[in-house]
């Protein structure tokens, strides 16, 4: 998570006091089982790129120095707290990369974490190597990241927990299948992502999540079937960095220091709970205890998203919305630059993999290094709530290095095959001589849907140009010219759609199949989607596909309107941009296949 000001949750004080406000436990049928759960979300990339040139701070902290402060000032005190209470359990979520940082510079803290995990006291939760924005990228990017996470945990001897919670609370329904494939058992779904879609909820203690189970994170639950009574509360569900520092985060290095008094207050709250009969336990132990003893509730359909959609406009803070830095001047963020370049780097990587295979190159070490860098490039904090210049550069620099490595592999493959120019098809696994554009199109006067492009700055020139690949496949390029540096940055485009109850798209981490939602199932008015393959329905039999190498902005869908909208508040006023979209008429299956060819498995000419 990235914040610019202290959290309003008053973590160190408010949540400890909230533990005492757990539900009244009186039951006629006997004493209920009481569970006090927690989820400490640690992000060593909280300030990706460090605090060099950071506005409002006179010093300069290199990336490693910021990482070290997170470990010393916030992670180590939490581990020491639980080490002092062997009967307590907790969940600590972190990215695999943090373990590498511990091993390199903080071996004693790694040993403590390992010992607590081996004892079953700390369930170490991790679903990705870097705290990347995985809901906005193809499934393979996460798969490589997650495989590296497993290898990293094994290399450092830390048991990988079987519960899942993710950076920024990213969650999606397809995670159930991906988790089952990798022996995870319990999803922790953030309460606000649920509430934003369906309104207030009275939480059940455990839900069905595909073949697995799900806990509604951050929201206490009560259960009474006449024989068994269960009560749960959450003593902590937030950025782990905030507890030991009195709710300060790493953007404030002079104030982001371990405060033993607030840790002691939280400790006293847990001691009082334990004395009142509450078990201070892990999510894994809680779910394992209840799984065969309670009726699992059925969750409603849930759209992909993050844990604070109300304040981040769904995923739009990462994909087009200005950061809070922008309130006092021009924004530092360049959302579309960062996210589309991350997608271009993905395309180059899958092409390099295919090229190396066809040419018989031994490029595994180079490609594995590039996959790791791609995970770092896709870090959430390179866009989002308040990225400053260094974080934007962190994302762009890592993606650029991925491109360099991948293109070197492709050049080596061309030499090995004796090709001057090659056409690489990652889907077919081929690399042949050629320079044909796979989406060659002819200009046409108008397209099949109405497109409205707007800019707050009237000096920006706007052009909309249609072309046709075939009778069912058109392409539209929306160009925004450079504007007045003193004017508003907002540019937007809206596609007229036909309202249909069925909203068809894909789920994050499930690239190969369409998924249909019923608009009637949801309570929201509008919701922002990342679209990891870029595809969403515009009505029955018609699909919009964004070319993710040109435009990777949030798609605004509505419950009662069929239009789809995109906007960018982070385009510099004196910069131009061209967004490219495809409109396809046909079946959902064919639309997904086309979206994969356009985006995740793009044919490249090199």
C-alpha cells in the first residue's frame, strides 16, 4: 500500500481498542469459540525506488535504506511481539522479494521469522514475488512470479502459508482455481471490495470459494446453529508498517520509527482478549478448525478489484486517476506510460521465450532474470494512490531492462536461424522470416459504435480514426494532441454500448475463457475494471478490446448503462497520446481468442 499521509484507521490505537468491542458472547447454548485474527500486510516496496529527490524531505534515502527501515522499524518489532507470546498466532503477508532482502541484510530477522513460521505461530502469506499489480496483467506474469515466490521460500527455509491475501488486497474469483492448483486453502477477501459491489453484509465465519474456503477479511462474524457458537474479530487488518510506528508510514522517515508504547498498547489489548477466552490465532488454524464443523456460506458473484475501492475509484488509481500528490500541482504519476510499458515488456518476454525455443538457444538464465525484473516493473506503487517521480521511474526502468534482455535474446535467435527480419508468434511457438502486420487494416470513414472523445483542455486537438481488419473486426485510434501546460490533464473516451444484463469479460488469472456477470447481481452504480486481457462486452455479440501496448487504463462499467468509458488524468499537459481499441463482432470465445492475439500473445516483427 502507498499512502502520503498517516492512515485514518489509527491502527496502533483504534484496532487494539476495537478488540475489546467484540460482540457480546452470551449464548444460551454455552460458551462460544472465540477467534481473534489478524493480517499484517508488509510491503518492502512501499516506496519503490527510495526517497531520492522526494518532495518535502531534505534527506535522501536510497531504495535499500528505505527497505531496511521498513524491516527494522516495523517488521522486526511485530515479530518480537509474537515471539514473546508463544500462545499467540498471526498472519504476516509479504512478497517473496522481502525474504531475499532479509537474507541479504537482516539474517537475524529472517531467522526469527523462520522460527515463528516453523512453530506454526506465524502464518507467512505470499502470493507473488513482487507486490505487482497482477489483476492488470496476463496470467503467465503472475505464474512466473508465484513460482519464484515458492522457490524463494524454499531457498530460505520459510514455510509458505496456505492462506492468501495480496498487495492492495487484490482479489478475484479465478484465484480459487489458481490457489487450489498450488495447495493454498483459504482466501482472505477484503470486506470493502465485497461491500462496494453488494452493500453491507453480515459476515459468515467461512464461505465456499470454489473447492476452497474464504474468510471475509476485516469483518467480524458470529455463528450459531443451536449447537455450535463461533465468534470472530480482527485485531489488525492493514499495512503492517503502521502498527509499530504509531500509524506513520515510510514516506515520513523522520517519524517512521518504532514506538514501543503503541506496540505495548496493542499487546495489552491482545492479553485482555486472551484472558477473556479469545484464541489469538492464524487464519489457517481458524479455517482448519471450522471447515468441517460449520455450513459454508455461498458468496455472491465478485468482480476483480482491490481492498479500498471506495477511496481508490475501483482500480482507477492505478489506471488513470491522478494521485493525491496532484492536489497541489502537476502529478508525478504517468499511469498509462507505466502500465502500457509493463504490457509491452510482457509481449517481448513471451516472444523471446518462443524465439529461444525455436532457435534452440540456452537462454534460460537471462529469461529467468528478466521475468523477475518484470515482476518488479509491475509493482503497484509505480502508479496508484500517490507515486512520486522515483516510483514511476522504478516501474519504467525495470520494464525497459526487461525489453533490453528480451530483445537481445530475440536478436541471438535471429542470428542462430539466419534471419534478417523475423515474425514471432508466441501462440503458435513459431519464428519465421517475414514482416507482415498481423492486424493490417484499411481506413474507413466510420465505425460500428459511437465514440465520444473529450479533453478538459480545449487546446488539445482530438482525432478519431477508424480502420477495418475484416467485416467483424474494426480498429479505432483516438489521438489527443499536446495541450496547454497550465490546463487540466483530463482526457477521456466513451464507447456507446447496448445495455444487456450480461457483462462479459475475463477474470484476472484466467486468460483462456470468457466469464459472464449479471449486472442485476450487483449494487454498484459504476465500477472500474483493470481488464487483464483488455476485453469487455459492449452488448450482445459485440466486444471492445483495448490494445494494452497503447492504452492500459481502467474500464468504467455501469449497472444500468451499456457504455464503456476510459479516462486519464495523468497524461502530462504538453504530451500527446494515441489510444488504440479493437471492436469485434462475434462470440465471446472468439473475442477472448482475439484479445489474446492482440495483447498477451501478440505476434511481433523484429
